């Protein structure tokens, strides 16, 4: 049984690259719904429908555990997937995890103001506000929707003027959450603009969170196959994906799937 990684685009590849380094023994399958990105401007109903299709496909591919690397899906559809979809499905004993709760858990200091950038849907959902309040009610969140970033990152054409305008209000904030896995690809540019700010990028924290989760769920962990294999699948291919797949994962093929 494999670990599935789902995202709307490049962000999931960033997460997979880091997971493969730190718990390298497991078999992973990555699914990027590149045909339908970006997710951040879609309705909640549309996002949920796309998410159901993706998890069903990954379960059919023998995934025991699926990580929703997409913050938009985590904020808009994860609870419904866990509480309504899974219990009624034939996969009810498998697991779907998101990225918002483990990210919030890394912000534990009291009396601090935390910044957040993310898609429109992620910011509007207040999912981070709720999770941070559970971690520490004293934390104040300042959130900024940054809808232009994902298309620019996908095209590998970052407009630094746009990025700077998004980050202006965070100059005096000591911690900034990158609330989209795509943003890990530009975290160094963000750090240059906010040199005194701690940047929380999900690819840096998820490997340890996954290891911790699997230690706590030994029955699930024993079901996972451990051959160190990776499968990469997208719903639409482009030259950027081909290049990153080759640079990061060597000779592994990037396959088009229509599920």
C-alpha cells in the first residue's frame, strides 16, 4: 500500500521531494490536477467534487494514506472528506490528512502575531484562524490573499513587484506562514523581502509530521509498502513539470492520467 500526495499543481512535487528524502523507504504516488488549476478561485462545491475524484482514484491505486498537499482543498473539503465521504465509502478504514493543522502546530509561542498568505479560498475559509486558536488562543493572525502567485509560480515567471506588494504589511511581523505548497518554490525570494521574519514553509515541516503520525499509527504504518518507489501523475503535462520531474526525481516518468 502506498502514500498518496495530491495537489492542484507544482506544490505537491515540492512536498514529495522532501518526503522522499526523510522517510525514503515508503512507496509514493503523486497526483497533480494540473488540468483544473488554480483551485483558489473555484467554489467550495467544485473543489469538493474535484477532491472526491482525486481521492477515489488514489485509493484505487492502492493508497492507504492520502496527504492533501493543497491548502485550498484542506480548507474547503478536508472535513467533509473525513467526516462524510470516508465513513460511507468502501475505503472507510483508510486515511486522508491535510496540511493546515500540522502547519498551525508549529506556531506555539504565546502573544505573537502571525502572518499568512494563501489563495482566496484558503484565506476566506478561516481554517488557519481556527487551527491557530486551538494551538494558542493568544495568537493574532493577519492574513492576505495572494491569488496572482500560483499562476506565476506555475509559469515560473515571478513578478517581484507583485510579490513585494503582497508582503508589505508583514514587515513588522515575526512569523509568516506560506499557506500554499506552491509558495515553497519562492520562499527564498520571500525571505529576501522579509529578512527578519521566520518563514514557515510546509515542505520543511511535513516530513517530521508524517514520521510522527506513522509512529503513532503503527497498524497503518505496517500496511505501507517499503520499496522506495515513486509514481508521478498529472492530468495535464507541461514543460515545467517535465523539467522539475527530471531534476528532482531522475528517470521517473511523468505520466498523464485521466481519472
